[in-house]
C-alpha cells in the first residue's frame, strides 16, 4: 500500500513560513486576482486562493469582470495593476472566455509581478534553470518530492501532459534535478508502454481514470495533477487512486495533494515578489 503524499499538510507548513516572512514586512504584500466571467471552476479556484491569502497575511484584491468585457478594458486594468505600488503579484485566472486573447493579456503582466510564472520571460528562465518566479504546480510537485526525501536524480520521470503551465515546466524542472525525462501527450501512441517505465509518474491531463494500475510500475511514485469535477460535486484526479495505491510506493491524492501545494507556492511567490519590489 502506497504512502500518501499529503499536500494539504505540507501546504500548511509552507503557509506558516510565508506568514512569518510577511509579518516582518513593513506593509503586507498585495495580490491582484483577475477573474473574467462566471465559470464555476474558476470562481472556486479564485475563492480558495483568496482564503490562502488571508491565512498568509497577504491582501487579495479581486477584479471580477463580466464575460463580455472588451480586451482593451482588460489590458488597461493590467497596465494599472503593473504600476500600483500596493500590488506585488498579478494573476489572471484562466481559461479566459472565448474572444479574449489569453496570451496577449498574460504577456502584458509585468514579469516582476507574474506570480504564476506564465510570462514568457519567466517561462524562459525555467528553461535556463535560472528561476525568477517558479511555476506554482511544478514547484509544488518538486517541493513535495523533496519533503518526502524522494530522490529524483537518475530516475526515469514520465510526465503525461505537455501544457505550458504544467507539463513543459514540470519536465524541465525534473531535468534540472537530473531525472531522465519522457513527456507524453495527446498524440503519444501506446501511453501505457511509457508510463510503465516511470520511476516517477506525473499526470497532468484532466481525464478521469486515465492512469490505471496496469499502467504503473510496482514501486513507482505517482503524482496526480488532474482536477476533474464529478457529478456529485466533488473532484478527482487522473489516476485510479484505489487501484494504483496498491501498486505505487507513494501517491498524491486528489483532493489534498498537488492542489494545495500549487496555491502555497503562489503565496510564496507573492511574498517573494513583495520582497523584490519593496
Ligand atoms: N488556471 C488553471 N490553473 C491556473 C493557475 O495556476 N493560475 C491561473 N492564473 N489560472 C489557472
């Protein structure tokens, strides 16, 4: 039976550290959270991030804009936030409604306030291993592996999913920790033949039960980044948790795994942003 990677408990420890750092600052860090439209999942994520801000002594400023907001108005808001001295971090919750150019808006965020690390400059820094802001989910995964003393060096890490937000930076960061990395994606033929080779398997796709027990090498470390809504209102990951727990050595649950870690790293990035900008 696999050991549970308790992201909820570890995230709490990180928040305590962030709170302590923030308490020594002359004024609290400010995080601008921009949400466009009324997508329930985005609302849920944003509300959780705001709750974490309160726990860390960070002031969250929500900017909720209607679904039909014009791009110019959103760009104007970003430019204003870039110049505000009480705002140290800016995040625009994605996905944005159709018709808005997500890349244009994200790239308008000052790279010094880009606490999600979505800006090309910060993404490029990840490639070079010279981190500015760290991408929250991949850093959350690395922090979790480190906390549980799981060695990455020399291991074969398989990342399923090649998004700009998770899969690609995850692969790069595992590479910097000296893993041999394979990235699988939607066009990968015979996914199981790759996942079965993984010492460390990270799945970030968004498909319930994508990873079944027969796809996992006995003793592998399995990290589930998926967040999938279920009909009963709860969420689950991409991994068949019950069955894979019987095969893996460590496994992260959903909820209570990578999700809270992602938000804790966001808090850490916001405190670091305030440190740099003040
Ligand atoms: N959409 C899904 N995950 C994220 C995230 O970490 N940050 C933002 N801004 N949007 C997201």
